[in-house]
C-alpha cells in the first residue's frame, strides 16, 4: 500500500466522527501523491504525513456567560494549534452553532497550507465556539467574548498564536476580545488581527479576503488571455468575504448578480448594489429581504439557489460544502468558465472533480482566499514595528501576494505534470515549504 493510502486509512480510523476534517485531509493527501511518491522513503521515515495530520494540541473549554434575562448560558470554546513549523499559529475564530472539533480541525489543517502559500512566516491554527451571535445584544456579545478570552488568553500571544476573525467574528468581537486579553495579561501586543484602526489594526484587513480573491481571479483570467471586464459573476454569502469580493469585482468591470445568506438569496440582474448590501449586513445586521425591499431590480428567494443563475465566474463565499455536484453540473451547463473559492472548502470533492473534468478553471480556497490571512500577517508586521502603513501600501502588497500565489501554484502544478490543476498546485506549493521546515527542525 502506498504511504498516502496507509496514512489516509489511519486518519480515517482515528477521526471517523469528523467528516469535514476527513474531507480536507483526503483532498490534500490525494493531490500530494506525486510529491510523496518522489520522496516516499524520507517522508515515511520521518512520519511527515502522520505528524502533519495530527494537531500539535487541541484545546477545548467551557464558556459561561450571562444573557440579558440573567440566565447563565454555557458554550464550548475551541482552539486547535495545528502546526507551527514556519511561524506562530495563525487562523480565525468561528462563532456559529455548527462549530465542533471536526470543523475547527478541518479549518486548522487547511490553514497550514494556506498560510504557507502567503509566503509569510505564519503557522496554522483555528478556533471558535458553538455560540450563535445572531439576535444577541451588544452586551451579550461582550459577555461571551470576555468569557471566551478569559480562558483562551492562557494559550495565545503575539509570538505564540494569533487568532483573527472568521464566520460570526468581525471587528466588534475582536475589539471585545482584545480588551479582555489586555486586561488579564496586562500587555498591549498584536495578539489578534482584524483589530480596529485606532488600536493597531491594519488598513485593508476588512477588505482583504474579498479583494484578494478578485486579484487572484483577475490574474487567472489574465494568464488565459482574458479579463474580468464584462464578465457576469455569481457570489454566495453576504458577509465580510462576499461583500468585498463583490465590491472589487465590480470595480474591475464584472457584474455580480447574486448573493445569499443562511435563509435565502437574491438575484439582481442589474448588479448587486454593494453600498446597500453593506448597510443591510454591516450596519443593520438584517436579512437579505431588507436588501430586496430597498432594491426594485432584485428578486428574493427563500432557501439556496445562486448556482442556478447563468454566469462566467462562480465565487462561493459563505461556508463549507455549499456548492454540490448538481450545482457544478448546472454551472457547467450554463457555460461557467471559472470557480474561485472565497470560503473555506465550499465545494464538495465530487463537485470539484466534475468542474475540473469539464474544463472549468478551479482555484481552491487555500490559494484564492489567502489574502485575508496574508493581510493579517502584514498587520502583525506593522504591530511589531509599531507603525501603520497607508491603504495604498497594504493594498499593493496584498495584490502582489495574490499574483505571486497564482504563479506559485501554477508553476507547482506544471512541475509535477498536472498543469491547470490549481488544487494540486496549491497543496504542493503549500506543503513544500512546511515539510522543508519540519525536516530541518527534527522530530517535534
Ligand atoms: P461572515 O460571518 O461575515 O459571513 C458569512 C456569510 O455566509 C453570511 O452571509 C452567512 O449568512 C453565510 N453563512 C454562514 N454559514 C452558513 C450556512 N451554514 N449556510 C448558509 N449560509 C451561511 O463570515 P466571512 O465572510 O468572514 O466568512 C465566509 C467564509 O470565508 C467562511 O468559509 C470563512 O471561513 C472564509 N474565510 C474568511 C476569511 C476572513 O478574513 N473573514 C478569510 C478566509 C476565508 P448569515 O448571515 O445568515 O449567517
Ligand atoms: O480562513 C481564514 O484564513 C481566516 N479566517 C483569516 C485568518 C486570519 O488569521 O486572518
């Protein structure tokens, strides 16, 4: 049995109750086969695959807080510190009722390779809680965040582990958590990224994941002799990533005609009004029905459905496993040219395969959404030198990083004879740097 198959079997046995983690590991290890086969003895002797699929540590803790009725609520908190071979653990905090250990592990595992692709010195980690921020008052959010950080602060630090935002964690939550860290540890340090601009945050971090996704997509099109100008795009989600992907895509001449949230979706044939969307989602924290009510050209539908709409480019920006095989078939039938993932693992394995086999240019999240964490690493640099860079400077660095990522994954795919397979290219390029650092650092 090949080394990859052996390890996959063990990982499946050990983590049988964690389907998302198994999905992420299967995708990575399957696509690394050419690299592993070329170095099988060395990697096997050093148990590289066994080590890279087992987190350094997994922290789980109780998060008690008091709601507005005086009732004590209890949530579960997580931080998975997966791999710090190339830098301090780095990755977001997800606050969503669906969060469990398997979800955090899949996200932490992906983060190792994504962070390596950024070219910056950051390791992989992820955390969060099954807390549901929807419908909570600001005071309840603060109570939760303070309790969460009261425990988490024991395990993180500017040179140890630097969390950030993800689903359900934005500037408001990062602010409350930063305040509590500072209070308990007595240190003003860059322990979180995505901070407010008045206390160490970086310009462009808010926009970075969405903008970065579009910079990479633009480079992909350029590489195929095309541009985004005049293209029609479908976006899913309407959170941080989706909003700034829509904004940048439209700045570059594309027309984005859809967005969605967890209850419904909008088709707006005249193009999404991004200022209205920001007001509905960032200011009012309302449903998309509010968008449709204020936009005569928009049609609102309950449930899911954005991938039914004919488009050139599909940008899934909501959550994992939201683009299924049937959606992939519909996209191909509608003549879709490219799928670039803004979310983490939004496309199922069978849907990815179908898209690739039918000639759709497919760039997975590890490469396509790396602009968020890359800009977090730029925030860490600014905090270290106690300076802040201008919007233009950070934006130019972000763009340069995304263009570099595209060429690095394209080259890696070519080097291993799988030209155009950007999933394999990303996994290979991300893996090479981490494995080199692991080998250099001995058994740890
Ligand atoms: P937000 O919380 O800002 O937005 C999430 C969006 O996705 C909302 O529109 C939300 O709808 C929708 N959504 C969330 N869960 C589900 C679900 N189970 N079913 C349907 N819709 C859902 O999060 P982000 O925009 O930050 O994150 C989106 C994706 O991008 C995630 O996969 C995240 O891991 C990934 N990502 C985020 C980065 C960042 O910097 N923020 C960086 C790289 C990747 P509703 O409002 O109704 O809940
Ligand atoms: O999935 C991700 O890359 C993020 N949520 C951003 C992580 C970060 O540390 O900025």
